[in-house]
C-alpha cells in the first residue's frame, strides 16, 4: 500500500449525530462508499499529522498502514463516534470512529474523510484516544 501525505489540514466541524434509524443509514452509506472506493483501488492518504501518529503506532505497537486500511474496511456504524454534517456543506464528509487495530487489538481514534466531489480518502487522525469515546450507535 502506498502512503500519501497531505501537509495542509482541512478544518471540519465534528458533530455527534443522535441515534436514529436515519442517522445509522447515513453512517452505513459513508462506510459503504469508503469500502467501494478502496475496492476500486483508491489509495488512502494520510495528512502529515496522521502520518506522524501512524509512525508512533508503528514504533510502539507494530501497526502499519495496512492494519489501518483493514480496520477501516471492517468498521460498522457501532464504531461511530461523531461526524458527518447532514447539511452537506464542505468538500469532505468526515467521520470519527473508535475501533481496535493490529495484532494486539489497540484501541484507536480514527478520523477520516471522503471527498464529496472526487475519490480521495483522507485520514486526519489515527491515534490512541486521549479520553473514553462515546459510541452512540453501539448496542
């Protein structure tokens, strides 16, 4: 897997969608589009910040970009933490998830976006959470 790094950080507002069937469908569609893009060969791109965090995960826990991709491919709406602006404003739809990654199943905060008018998958953050993460769609 190739790793691309973006040096400019895009700003996005991270709201928490309440637990409703419509909001679950929004998150499921976000995940479906992600999986579709990856299966069509779209590369995952890491911002400079996310790349530094990945290097820390590699050194500390032997977690690789391939592990991050595997985790993304296995996300469900239950992993949802916050994100997606239902108004549709902005260049990216951005979501944050809490999931486990690597052979040691390390819990990570994973925030990434899908370019709305393009194919890009951009990881903004992938690190051990600084605080307990509420997962509003988890049963």
